[in-house]
C-alpha cells in the first residue's frame, strides 16, 4: 500500500434515519489514479460522492485528503482543498452563458475584497482578466470555445455534461469526481468523453474517480474498480478481477436459486 | 475614465441641471420636486431589494422594515442628539445593516415561501417595536425632523447606490450571489460559502434601504409607523417595483420605480378611479411581460451601441464600410 495516498477513507458510514446508506467503507486512492465506482442502483454510489464533497455528513468514520481531515467539513471548504465534482442530474447555472458558468467557478482563483470589486480598481481588472484567461483555456480543453457566449441551458445534452466537467476543472482540483459522465450520451460523444478523461489524467495530472453504469466504458478506462452493493464495498481490483468476482456477479445478476 | 463614463456623467449632471432650471423658471413646483425626490428614494429601495430578491434569489418581503430603521434611527440622532445630518444618515444605514445581519443569519436558512413569511414577520416586528418606543413618538409619529434632504441629496445618493450595486453585481462577489440564485448546491461545491454571501447580500440590501429611510424622514420632516410607511404595505410596494421591472435587472428596477412613483400622479385627474386603473396597469404589464419590463436584461452602453450598429448596419454594408466595436 502507498504510504501517502491522495484520498483515504476509513470506516465511513452514513445513516439516513434508520437506513444505512453506506456502511464501513474503507478505501484509498493514489495520486494519478483513474478509478471507477460501480454498483447496482441504490447501492450508495452518489451518497458516497455527496459525503466526500461535504453535501452529506458521515455518521462515523474519517475522510483524509492530501493530508487534511475533511470529515464533517463544509462543502465550500472541501472544494478549496481540491475536490471537484459533477452531478448525475446536471446542475449548471442555467440562465448564465457558458463562459459565465466558468467565471463563477473562478471564485477561488480570483482574489479581491468587496471594496476592490465595488471600486473596480486596477487589481480588479487584473484578477478578472486572469480568471477569464483561465476560463477560456479550460473551455478550449473541453472543446466548447465556440459555444462560449451561448446560454448553458441551450447546449446539447452531451455538451452540458462537458461544461459541468469544465466548471469543475476551473477550480483546479486534485481529485475530480464524475457522477455518470456518459449518461445519455451517444456513442460518438462517449468516445470524445473517454479521450477527454484520459487527457485530464495523463496531461493535467488529475486523479479521477468516476461512477458509471456503462460497464464497457468503466472496464476500458479504469485500471482500478470499486464495487458497492447495499452500502457495502463488496469488491475492488482490476477490470479482469472484477469481471470474474463471484460477489459482483451475484450483486448484478442475483444469486442462483 | 473612459469616454462612455464621461457621457454618463454628462447625462446625469444634465438631468440635474434641467430639473434645477425648470424649478427656477417655475415650471416645476415644490410639490413636483418632492415627487422627484421620492422617485430617487424609491429607486434606492427597489435596486437594493433587487440585490436580495432578483440577484441572490432570496425572496424577502420585509424590506420596508430596514427602511423604517434607517428613517427612525437617523431622525432620532439628528433631533435628539443634534448629530450632523450626513453622519446620522450613514449611522442609520449601518444600524439597518446590523439588524439585517441579525435577521439574515437565522432566516436565510429557510427557502422560498418560508423565507418570505419569516421576513414578512420580522418586518412587522420592527414596525411594532418602533410603534412602541415613546422616544420616537410612538403611534403619533415622529415630527419635527429637520428637512435636510433636498432633491439634490436624494439624487446623488440614488446615483451612488446604483453605481455601487451595479459594480458589486459584476464583481466575483456578485457572481457568487447570482450562482446561489441559479443553484445553491452547485455553488457550494465550487467553493462558494453560500451562507456568507446570502447574509452579505441581505446586509448590503438592508444598508441601502436604511440609507433611503434616513433620506426619506429628513425629506418629509415627519415619519409614522403606519403599514404603508414602514410596514408590509410599503414592502409590497417595493416588491412590485422589483418584479415589474424584472428580477435581476437594475435598469428594470429603476424604470419601474420611476414609473410606479409617477403614475399615481398622472392618474390624479381620474380621482377615485385611480385605484382601479393603477392595478389594471399592473395586471396588463404582468400579462404581457411576465418576466418584468426588462426581464433579466440590462440597458447599458454595450446594448445601445450594438442596437445602433444593427440599425445602421444596413447602410454601412451598402457603402462597404466595416463596423468596428469601439
């Protein structure tokens, strides 16, 4: 085991009233990994993401990230430590343009006080220009530059998913959580997405954890896979190991009667 | 300062000079000037409420409470403590902002209808508290306030309010507020402290409402704790301006504040039918422009120049002259 993992989750449990959504999750993710998280519907995958990003409070357990304890921290604090995410049901700022969506995400990169903002001093201009520059650079990476001034709600579905990834990238994350990034995409869009994810990992050095139902995509893309079922981590390993794991097959197809 | 800013300053100064000229010629009477002063104060109220309701998306209907706090606090300071008017005005605004923080912290955890009801309740609490303070006249109202606010003062404060709020909106802090309106959860995961910005927007809105209140009490020389002065009737008046002008449009709020302050005056000849015609006008506007006069749009030099280019574009194309964007 890597002595210094990027993310290490220990004994994590989440209860919603009497329902145990996650129970005793232990897992680590190394720097630069591209990891998949799979499991049947209702297994607790999104709850796991919500807990990592602070939208959901853990009942017990600990989340360590890059040397910081993120357990029970506010979502905005966790984002500043370098975890960014996308959502299963797209959550863009609908009445803002593509570029404005990214400028909002520049919040942490742009630095000036209320007063500077109101007086529009030189510092305001420099910081805003730097933010805009960064937003345009990210837009170039995901290939949405030609849509920069369109309202985000008017983008085709696949581009909306890409914009959400772009928005997460602007916050300069160390760990990127993608919640079903390929859902609803056609095969061509999925191929583009695959190469984008590979590029983010190899060229930008971002560690990626993704939830996906498209088994082909997960098996192709991820070198390490975690499997959740009924809130429990039932298996982990390479694609080949997962494919032949009895418990995983049972979880997906049901046990023999 | 850019060319456009110079033109803006010129236009604003021009409006002021024209008003003064009309007054000196006797075209505008003292009564008309009072209406114009009220227009300025109402613009301050509408624009500051728009920051909370329109830009940050927190539906507050207790804005008149902050107006009342500013009106009474500053009047108390000038009348009882002989404080200079401007200083009292600022302190009145700051006091309203302080109460804004105290109300905002607990209530902004609520959303939608629940927030609206809570702010309505707090607005009424403020009014009832003022009603029961004998030092500021109680139910009789507070009279004998020096009439320190002139049309010019109100005009200058109105312009400052609009500029400050407009600049705030286009800064990263304003963008954070707009993001909260659009999707609070997503904003939080992008590193925006949503509680902080909601309370900040509420507090800034309360400050400018308090300022407007101080201007008002020193404009009329008298203020009383009636529902249509500092109570929920007044809150609704301000809310109508914001919704009619367009949630999230500063120019919309300005236009609606001017329109709604002036229209009862123009309808004066209709006598008692005025209160029938006024709501009919509101209903018609909301039917034909449900997102407000300007929707979320702003009227700015950029919009004007692109409109100008569109209008003149045809002629220039024929002459083969390319348009440039400067």
